[in-house]
C-alpha cells in the first residue's frame, strides 16, 4: 500500500521535464525537483522526500533568499541601478548574492569570518564580489561580520545591507516558492517537514506555507547541529542558553532567535539535535544508497527526516531540504585525515570507507 501511494507522487519519466525557457540566472532559481529517497524510505517504512536545492543555479537553497532580499530592496526603492549589496555571510548566501548581483548589475560586498574555506573566498572573488574577511567574533561584539556589513552599507552611497538573519524578506522567499513547490509536488499531503536553520528563513517560510495549506496538520520540526541553542530553546519553552560545543556542519546552528525564525517559532512542533557522527555517516549512506552527493547540513536534515518518520509512524510522508552538494566541502568530508582530526573516522561504516578517497 505504501509503495503504491509513493509511486503516485513519483514521475515515471526518465528526466525532469522543464517547461518554457527561463529568464536569465534569476529565472532559473527555484522549481527544484523533489527526490523520493527510496532506500531510506523502505528501511523505515515511510516516505521520505528531499527537496533538491543543490540544483539551484548558484548551487544552494540560499539562491532563493538572495533573490528575495534583493527584490525586496528594489521594490522598497532602497537599491537603485548601479547600487551595492552588502551582506555578512559565511558562504551560500554570499555566493547566491554574488550571482544575483552580477546578473542584475549591482556591486556586491561580502563580509565574512576569516575562518572560512579558501574555496568559498575564491568562488566569491571569481563571481566578482568584493570579499572582506574579518575576525571571527561573537554576534554581541560590535566588529562581528554582520555589524561591519551594516556599518559599511550605512556609510556608502546607494548601498543596501540585505540583513539575511533579521530581514523577513528571506523567509518570505520560501513562503512564496519553496513551500508552494513542495505542497504541489506532494499533491497536498505532507505529514512532517523538518530542516536545520541558519537564518531560519527556510524553516519559517516553508513551514508557514505548509501549515496554512494543511490546516495545521503538517508537523514542522527543527533540526539542530551540536553547539546550537535552538533545540533547548524550543524544548524548554523559551530558555536561551549560552552556545556550547561545535559541529562539522556549515551554515546551520544559531546562538539566538533571529527575526526570520522568530516570526514562526511558536508553530514549531518540536526540535532535535543531531550529532555529527550521524550527519557524516548519512553523507556517505545517501551517496552509497541513493547516489546523491550532499553537504553535511543536508545529511543532517535527512537524519532528522528519518527520525521524524519513525515518530510519525508507518506510511508517513516527510519532506526535508537538501541544501547543497558536497562540492564546497569535499576536501574535508571525503578526507580521511580531516575526519580523523575531528574524531569522526569511526562514524563511517567499514563498507562506506571506500568513498573517503582524499
Ligand atoms: N545549509 C546550508 C549549507 C546553508 O548555507 C544554510 C544557510 N546558512 C542553511 C542550510 C540554512 O538555511 P537558512 O538560512 O534558511 O536557515
């Protein structure tokens, strides 16, 4: 029965059939496939789907937010032709913004913590962004990368700080694109939606749309990496702890409730923390069993989707986000030496170790 109902959602066509041509880079953002994760679903007796956000033209879920905040600034008259977009970002938002800015003719200035990989800095430079690595200090420090981005924009003519964490145009982009796409692709039945948060835009915007469409029936769960405060915040009913611990995942985990998440957090059904051991194992398992090459935040989301499927029971239909591919992290995730430095060598099952070729 479960197999029959899953197959109704899954197209029998060999390739995704796009419709009309799209208008430039920004027109290619969104409309990503929803992938039925067959072997994982069969193992848990549920239906687990991953939204293939790595198929966005800039390679991640953050292309949607980047376009959303730029459009918002244009509509409000804050960003005019030839203007400058300024953002504080450790990665994917910056890459999305750099693409969108090139495509629309804006300058792009990115403040980022100086702990980020050279690959990301190089890519941003190649996309024409003005990259400014700054000391990696906490949010409450006035020289935190976000505050520097804000101050630079304030002091520069025709420049806008897009403020991805607290500008709700970010969540709105998911409310008008990711949510409706998932609802349509699932033919109007989603029992559970779960994903990790950085800014919270994906969870809040997608979650709100699914909750509205399902009349409150879809459970929306938050998944956290170690070192994030959100799981304990939600489980304790609003107690904000100090950040403690760290994770190999990038782009997710938070020390505060951002405005994007804050608009929605009261509707979140529950939260779970996923240990790095499980996330890294899932990077390898999804590659081995499904043939999909995922970054660690996506793998964390898949672990959380499996856990939510078990919670919601046999036949439940769960959706999560496949945020980006492993390409931006492969020198780490597929390196035996790096895994060893993180104490994660033992997390990879023997039969999957063959994939750690670097
Ligand atoms: N995964 C990755 C790899 C990311 O870069 C981000 C964004 N920082 C997220 C997940 C989380 O998305 P959001 O900011 O919408 O919460």
